[in-house]
C-alpha cells in the first residue's frame, strides 16, 4: 500500500468516524452517556496509552527491519563496487568476464529484482548472474601471489555481498504476523467504540467532530507508518529504491573509462542476457 492510498484511507476513516459520532449524538442524552466525565476520561487515557505503547513497540521492530533492508542494499552495492577492482587483479583470463558479469549483476538488481520486490515477488529467487560469476571464478587459475590474494579477497567480498542481499530481501517478507495486525485493529476498534459514548448533543457538532476525528486520524496515520515500514518495497514515496546500486553502476562506468578499460557487457540495461 502506497502512502497516497494510506492517507486516502485515513481520510475515509475520519469521515466514517465523524458520521458515526454525529449519528449516535442524535440519540444521546444531554451531557453524554457518561455521568462522570473525569472517570470516563481516565479510562480512555488507559486505553489510549495501552494502544500507543503497543503501536510504538511494533513500529520500533518494523523500523529495525526497514533499516536492515536499507543497510543490506547499501552493503550489496558496496561489495559490487569493491569487487570490480579486485577483478582487475585476478588472472587475465577471467578479468574481463568477471567485470562484465558484475555489471550485469548490478543491472539485474535494479532492472529485475527491485520491480519484482515491489510486486511482492522474487524473494526466493537468486540473482541470475550469481551462478555466472561462480562458473567464471571456477576457471580462474591464480599464477602468482597477487592473483592468489585477489582470489581470496574475491571470496570474502562475495560472502559479504550475499549477506547484504539476504538482509535486503528479508525486509520484503515483512516482520509483523497476521495475529498482531488483528490485535492492533481490534484495539483501535475498541477505542473507536468507546469514543462514541462521548457523544453529547449539548456540545457543538464541530467540537464533537474534532473530538473523534483527531483520534481516528492519529491512529490511522500510525497504521500507515506501520504499513510502510513493514513493506519497504511498496514502490511509493518513502519506499526503498535501488539508489545505492544505481550509483555503483555509474561509478563503475566512470572507473572503467578513467582506466581506459573496454569490457564486454553480456547483458542489456535490465541485466537480461541476450
């Protein structure tokens, strides 16, 4: 769900809440249903505090998952950038192939994996260029100490890159289970029903509308934030984008140009092999 749809749903919920309160207000007694307003407000404070605490705790957990996904994407992009100079120190027979396949790996992340994650797909699939990089590495035969060191470094960077990719994909699954969502919505429903008992025909209608409208809006916005954090690849404003990998691909192009290296890229702009 994008933030635009979320805000529209919040606006709709506010309209429904105000309409419900004004409808109940027609049949409510003077001074409302509660004979002791202070006691009723105290109970409402307990309810609101409990829901706010639960929402805050869940939002904190969701933000950690969101941040882990962002950090994973940046780590993956950084390792791709660092593997390019490592590839230049590998045996000449595999240098160009490894460099080209790294570029294709990055293009596949941007052009294939990210759109799939936005659609809620592709979380269980590997990058199509990871096996190609492995097969190319199998043919490498280090002939001196520098090439052996580069080979070992490449393996370490590959492990770190895969860890970053795993963290990036982890956020696409969401961390909030269905029962927690159900409890949150039920708690919000309890507060909504409780607010209806504050209907008071002796009070101005716009005051009553503000009373329930603000509470509904705040709760609704909390749910919107929670939904965005739980689904960081929704594709709308605030969602994670492949900016880090796009910057890496640009830097690789600049570096190859400065080094006057001509590398054959075995894929198109979306990382698809011909």
